[in-house]
């Protein structure tokens, strides 16, 4: 992954967590984001060919991040970017870097969800 040559691009924060059903003040159960851990990330910009491949699909609005390899991140998690609690994303895919480098990175794909 191109970012492996420039880790200084990991200049944003992503908080991973889960959702839990919590009762609000009116006694109604609502799903809420419960944070687990926060790591540095960088936004992965799709190539032009990748952009053309997803036009008109359910993945056209997905956000992709690069993070240092973290075995705790999986596609059952949710995420929030840069402390913005008004937008929650679901992790829909985690692609680990298979290179032999001592420091590896994961490509994490997020889809905006309503929680």
C-alpha cells in the first residue's frame, strides 16, 4: 500500500467500538456507539479506476482508511472519525497488508450508518 512509505499521512483519529442497546430518558431502547479504542489513521484515496468500478453501487459512498495493522479490528465493529459523535460508520471490510515489511497496514472500509 502506498501509505506504507509515508506513515506521516496517519494524521487523523478513528475510534472503533460496538453498538449497545441503551434505554433513553423516555424508556425507549436505542442503539448507541460504545467506544473500545482509538488509533491513528489516514484517508485512503481511491484510484480513478477504483472510483469507476464502484459508481452506482452500494459502495460508492464508502470511506476507506489506512491504519497500522491491528488484529482487534474486524467487520463486526463500528467507528467514529476525529471525535465526531454525530456520524457513525460500520466496518464492512478489513484488508490486511500481506507484505513482508516489519510494519504493516490494514485497509479498513467504512459505511455510514444511523445508530
